[in-house]
């Protein structure tokens, strides 16, 4: 969803010193063990990568890295005497080594020369999400985001794609992308996202028992997008683009996909709190959505018991995401009631599916991005 793209604010990019070194990649929100110390996704796995685009070796003796705003006492790291980067080379500094941490929002990292002059600076409004880095593309070029962090290597971007098994009456199936290993998934399960280069890719679904081909199609996947292939019917797969951002702390994002034939509403029978865009909204039972201001906070929304979160969602239609409080959320669609367990920072798609033969319906909650509680 493009409306959820991350806003990158470059505070200043001053001239490069004689060392010609630049900040080349930053990972503010680690979700994996990048430092390889056995601690998965802790703050020590954050890293800052420097790049030397020059033709000669760069001497960083006495250079410093500073974190401008994350903590009351911002981090400061001084490169030891004799620290160098070869021409066209990289140097990675992890937070566990430097004490320079990157906040999830409104932070900046500065590289200063041995005289204390700022050589390069990268500032941002919001971290782009778990294991998504800020990266110059190409190396030393313009700032962008990358779903493939590459500490110590050339930066690159990716497209992510997965399959969600929502076909009644069918056992396990295997999902494959190009020549990557197939992934087996069961009913109401989603495969992990497969990372591929942007461009055209061949997607296929096979039966793991006899290896017969059930589905084959080609998708053009754009850089830094996430795509879900909703397999409610193998004869008519439904591809949707997932969110690429990350919700605010203590909130989650929820959208509704109707893969049944008839229009459906998503109702909150016991009320709750959600956000839509930037306008205060009240949902009143039987009257739909009405605007009003409360608490003098234009980003919050109150839902009255019996209101509709999404109304008249047509078959094979998916809504935009709405932000909700995390925790238990009671919902109802087409007479089916479910209590959803939404985690802090999680992103979810609630899918209404129907069996074409029996007309049986189910609500399936699909996790688009894990919550920060996990």
C-alpha cells in the first residue's frame, strides 16, 4: 500500500571530506541476529555501514559517529587510530561495539572527521520496519529502503512474495518462485515471504503427493513491495499488495479481504478504537461512519458498539488498512464472529472465504508482519 510508504527525511548531506567516506546503510530496527551473538533482533544488532567511493584508501583515524537524538546522552564512537577503508570498500559498525543506537523515530546519525566537522549525515522521521534498512542505491547514491540489509556488501533492493492457502477441501500444497526451493503450506497457512529481485517471476503451486502442477502464473513484482497470493481458488488466484511500513507502537493495522461472492460488512459488535487517515471518526450503530472531534487529538477514533469498520466490501475486494488498538478485537462478518488477537506493531489481513460447493464460510486472520511482542 503506497499510502503507508515510509517518509525519509534527509536532514543534511554535506560535502565529502578528503577521505570521501559516506554513510551508506543504516538498520534502525533489527529483527534478526545480524551480530551473530545468539540474541535475535535486539538493539545490539543495529548497524551503520560506511562506504569509500574513492580511488584510494580512506583513513578514519579520529573520525567519530554520533547519534543525535535517540537518548538523553547521545552515543559517541571514535574510530581507533589506523582504521581504514580500502577503495570501494565497506566498514560496518554495530551498536554493541559503538554504543551508537538508532531510535525508531526522529533520529539522525552523523559522521564527523578528526577535526569534528560533519562529513555526512542521515536523518529520518520513522524506522522503516524490522530488518528493513535505509540504504544508498547504488552504493554512495541516493537514499532509499532495502528489504535485504547487506552489512559489508553492495546494497540492493528486493521484492517479497508469498502464498496463502485458503482453498477448501484441498490438503497441503507447495508454493514455489522461479528456481527457489518449494515451500509446503497447509489450509489457512501462509508461506514465508520469498525475497527476489524486482521484475517478472514465475509462481507455481504443486501437489506435494504426486508433484502435479496446480497453478502457474507470472507476476511483475516491483522493488520494495510485498505481495500475497491469496489461493481461495486455484483457478482464479487473487494477488494483493501488502503494507511495507510498520504501525506505531501499541497499535496494529487491520484490513478486510472478501473472497466470498456476496458483499460483506466487517462489524465491531462490542466497539473498540481505530484510526482512519488523520480525521477523528465515530462509528454509530446503524448509521455508519460520522466525523467528530474528541480529546483534541485528530489522529484518534472512537467506535461505538455495533458500528461497521468496513461496509459493503464486494467479492474479491480488499480494503485499505485501518489502525486499531492491539489486543483482543471482536469482529463479525456474514454472521461469523471471531475474536482477533492483534499484537503491538502487527499487520494483519482478515479474509472471508467461502466453499463454492457447500457455501460454508470462514474468517481467517493472516499475519502480514509479526508483532513486536514476538
